[in-house]
């Protein structure tokens, strides 16, 4: 019998249910859901199980009830998958920031590919779309350049369990760049003045940003910076405190390479980078096309992008909502890159693309469900999905980035 990490029994109960004294059951685990949990049944209701692998026979313990949905976690494994490994992190269950540390990394990549395929299969016109093997992360651990900590009693740094909502102090997070863990140790016990703390680190520059500004005289690290800088492909990017930047710096270069190859850039195209952020894709692809128009709504990101692309004569920034800027464009783009938030594109963005009719679209997404929804709509406008490439930016979690390529009239 395999024994997993176990805390004293704790259950969060959001609705009334007559439970037995142990709240445990023996079950064979079904397929993964899109949140990285295995599916099973509990008391006639669909239930999610953390810490399992499809096909395993386990003993699972009930930890949460919300309406008719039940959430359980594996406490013993009776019949283990060949893909099971011992989680290296002592906070694996109490924290819940990682969902898949108990799964071998090679199998995580397969599961992420399958999850993307499952999201596509919700749409009849996408169900036969080929999904490539997930591109692995350069590093499995120590890849995150950004940490958001909750401050607990006596200035402890930690995270909130996403199921029980309990605060968990952590001494080290294996996903964080080592510098962030060192900073965390220096800050421990000196952050009572705030309830949340953000640390961002430039892995290629050594610069950092700690927010908010800390006034405790025992804090030796400078804090309160409005921005920091990171370098990708020998180009430096300013990143403001509110601005988005990919958490896995090592994978950005790979994403840019995939975009160049998948879009089959010839060097004379007009490329629109929608949801351009601080200008990462726009700047790194500018030398591969004739001209770039980068669109971004965030005032912080536009300020950063203005600094980041100031030396590029063939790149124009436009501030505004993507749907509004596209509607007022007086030029027909050859290529469009869409990199929307997790919620996907506003329908009016897709309708504008129908009118503009670019020959090629690259859709970059961190949510396979909303990506699939938007791809299905683009098919209505005469596009066909050529390929989908999952890229692992988030090892040991269920999250996966994707780049989908669509060509018109093919």
C-alpha cells in the first residue's frame, strides 16, 4: 500500500449532508477533468479527487462539499499507476498550488496534451483536430519568476489552500526561482504591515520587484519598485508592477520560435499583435515581418511597451480595446496574433477578424476551453485549424499554454 502525505482529517462543508464517521471510500479513479483532478462518484454525485492518476484504486477522503459537488483527496493508494512518483515538496497537499507533483513529468506532458484534446472534442468541428505532443519546460522546478504570497500570523509567508481555504506557511516553493526563495527567507517575519506580497525576478538580469513597499527597518531588500527588467533573445523588456509577463522566462524564446515557424513568415507581412502586453511577441517578431501593429489596453503595459520597442522603426503601438482598434483599422493585416486573457476573446474581436480577413492567425491561450470556443467561431468565418502546439509553462500543475494556427480558405 502506498501512503501519501496526510494531515489530520479536515473537511470544509458548504451544504448539509449526512456523512459517515470516516468520510472515506475505496474507489477506482476515472479520467482527469480540466482542473487536474480525477473524476469519480460519491453518494451518487460526481466528485473530484486530488492526488490521483486515472486507473488507480485508492482510498479517498472527503474534504469539501459545495452544493452537489464533492471534493476528495487521495490518502492511500491500493493499486498505483506506473506514472506515480513521490512528491518532493513537503507542502504538496496543504498548499495545493501544484496539482501533479505525484505524477512523473513525462506523463504530465501526455495528460496536458489529452486535456487540450478533450476541450476540443466539445465541438464537433474540432474533435478531429490533431494536437501535437506537449513541448516540455526547460526546467521542471525553479522556473517561476513571479510569486504572490499571502501574509499570515507573525509575518509568515505562504499560500491559501484552494480547497479548504486555510493559510499554509511555506519555507520554500520548489516552483520558484531560487532567488525568490532566498528573498522569501529574508522577508519572513517582517511583512506584518501587508496582507499580500508580490515578488518578481528577472532571471536573465538579476533585477527584482517587491510590492508593496515595506517600511520595516529589518527588511534588507529594496522594495516598492515600480518596474524591473528582463532579457529575452538579447532584448531587454521593462515590466511594470501591474503588467503581465510570462512566469516561465525560459519558455518565451521557444514560443517565439514556434510562432515564427507556424506562421511561415516571409519578411514582408503586416502583423497585428493583439493583447500585446509589454510588447514581447511584437518586438521579438518585428525583424521577421515588414511591419507590426501592437494593440494593448492596459496603461501600465503600454507604458512598458513604449520603452521596449522605441528602437523599432517598423513597429507601431495602439492603445485601446482590441475590438475597438480592429474596427477602426484602415489596413488589412496579413497575420494576426491573438493572446487574450484566460476568458478568451470578446465575440466582437472575432467578428472584426472576419471583416479584416487576415490570411493567418495564431491564437495563444492558457485556457483550452475558451480557446476551443473561439476556434470554433473562427471556423464559421472560413478559417481552418492547421495545428495546435501545447507548451508547458507550468510544470507540476494542470495548466498548459497552447498556440493554435489557423489559415483562411485552406
